[in-house]
């Protein structure tokens, strides 16, 4: 099946929007034994992605600490960072995958699969949020090669092993390709949504914890939702990309589900999914959007949700990295981004691309503008900004949010790396605490690297390190 964002040039859901866990109030989390570093693994070069069970060695309990929310895994009041290295070797198995944790105090640990399998791709997708209600950030890790999602629970001192999630009757589902944590039922705790784009019938999304405590229960949505009368195909890839946002301002999140392979030519689409009402609305360039559907556009290959105009309702940015700007017949993949404003999902402003007035640089073939997206407030003005990955040119475009106006090219910034196209700088993005983190999974001969804007962080390249963030 064509999965335009699962390869190195354009990964799925690398910046899939917010987790709807934004609390910053310090509260005490339960003391539990932390996981410890089980490093020493060697990485292999990039190969197809696609393990279950984490090897966790009990560690020393840390002193009582305070959970800060957000991405504080160890309760020390500081933000931590998780990054996937899905092509890293583990347990003697090539591409089994690992996840690197960089704690706020500078400590590192590497999580590896206990049941390492060749091509497992552990770490292909990550999601962060309080999934067990103890007010500490937890980490969900997708392993689409073994069709599992492993949950690590935040605790004083570090992460500890939690439940393993699966779908019944697996078989090429690629369950765990995309993840997002959000309050989908309005009960003030988080649910976890996981994409299975290879599921028979064009893909599926499973939601855990809907109208239940923790991650109890499972509700599965198929590619047919919101697409009545539309042609479905195994290559639609429903669930390859996920984001969540409170698009109508009523206090309950909805899912945005990417179908980058939708259409007989891979034009792509996005379904807005209400998990409680089991209803959906499909959006594509065939509707009232700027641009037109073309072969291998991959509309919906990246998604990010945030309030770009400060009206109290989230908006949705949609990446179209295959968008052709100079020769639509050849499809050179310069790329573009649509911004749809809630609750109507009307496009206001331009179809953003490197030819848009006020933006630096020139559109080049295979730039893949929009291959990754991340949203958050980078300048402290209280309105979300948008970071757009351009891995084909090793750069990131920053668009500024403005109250009542939405995204604008005014004071836009182009962050360049100088690494060259092979590093794929901008292939994954994260914004947290006013800081931009950028993945360059092709850096160092595809061992990978992670950058705080232009500054490399001390995380070892083990095999596409920087492919995903949590």
C-alpha cells in the first residue's frame, strides 16, 4: 500500500498535533520504580519500518518529586523528551527499534523491546499524556511491525512498564503507525487513539479508554466513516496520521485522521472523527480548498491542531508534501500546507508553500514542504505558531499566529540547518515550552540526530534517531 509518510523522506504523523494535555500545575505523582537505561545496542542503516514488550530493568527509586504535567516523565518538574529510533538494532535484531529519553536534568535512557523482532520499528510513533490519571506524563510507543502499542507510565525517577495494546486478529494492520492522546469524550481524562492504516478495508483507528477509566475498552473506527458513497481501497491508509483538537470549542476533542493514499491516484484526504457520536466528515482538495487534487499529493500526510487565531477553537493544518507547484503533470513534490479554521474548517489565507509572498527561499522539486508539522506558541504572545518541515531542503518554516487573523507571513522565520538534504532535517517536529525540536533521522548516515532549533542535542544516533517525538 502506498504510505507516503512512512518512508524517510516523509514519515507519518511525525508532528500530529497536540495531545490535549497542557496542564502546568505541579502535583505529586505516585512513587513507583523507574525504568533504567538498557543501552549498548548498535544501530543499522535505514530500512523499511515496521515488537512488543519493553525490556525494563528495575531501578533505584528517586526522591519524592513533583509532576509538572506536559512531558514530565519523572516528576522532577522539568520537561523531558522522547524520540524514536525505529531502525535501531535491539537484541541482535535489525531494525527492531529503540526509544531515547532525554530527561530535563540531562540524564538519558534507551528503551528497547523485550521481544525484539527484525523490522519491528519500535518507536515509529510516540504520544505523551496522562493516561492513568496520576497527573504524571505517560508515554505510548507504536511498533507497527508487531502491531502493538506499548505504554510506559510516568513515575518518580522515570518511566515504568505499563500495558500492551493490540487489535484482535492482527495481520498486516500496521497498528501503532500513528498515535495521539486527547480527551475525546469530555470526561477530563485522556484517551489514546492508534492508527492501523493496513487494516483490511482501507485502514482503521482504535480508541482506548473512551467513556472509561484509563485505557479500558476499545472502539474501532474503519475507513468508511464520513465517506458514504465514496470509493474505498486498501491503499487509502486511514489512520496513517492522527491529530486531535477542540475544533468546535465545546470542550471535547475530535480526531483528525489522515488518509494520504485516498483516491485512485493517491491524492489524499482527512476525516474529522467524533469518537463519541461515531460520525465523520471527509475533507480533501476536491472540495472548497485552494489547489487541486493531483497524483501522489498525499493530502493529510502530516497534521497539527492548535488555535492559530485565538478564538477559543482549534484549527487544523494539513500537510500536502507531494503538491506540485511548477509542473503538475510530473508532480515534483515542492509541497504545500492548508490551514482550516474551526469550527467550519474553512480555509482562510493562502495555500502555504515556498512561493507564498513573504516567505524566504525558493520552491524546489522534492522539497516536501509540509512533510511534518508542529504547533505551539514560540514567541510568547499567547497564540499558537506553526512549524512546517521542509526535509528536502533541510529546513523548517515558522508561520506566526495572530489573534483574530490566524497564521501570517509577518515575522515568518526560515530555520536552516546546513546539513544537506540527506540528513532530512525537518522530517519530525515538536514544539513545547516555546522551544522547537527538530528531527534529522538521516543525519550521520541514517543513524539520526535531534536538534533544538539548530543546536544538536546529546542523543546518540542509533538508527533513524529523531524519526518521531513525544
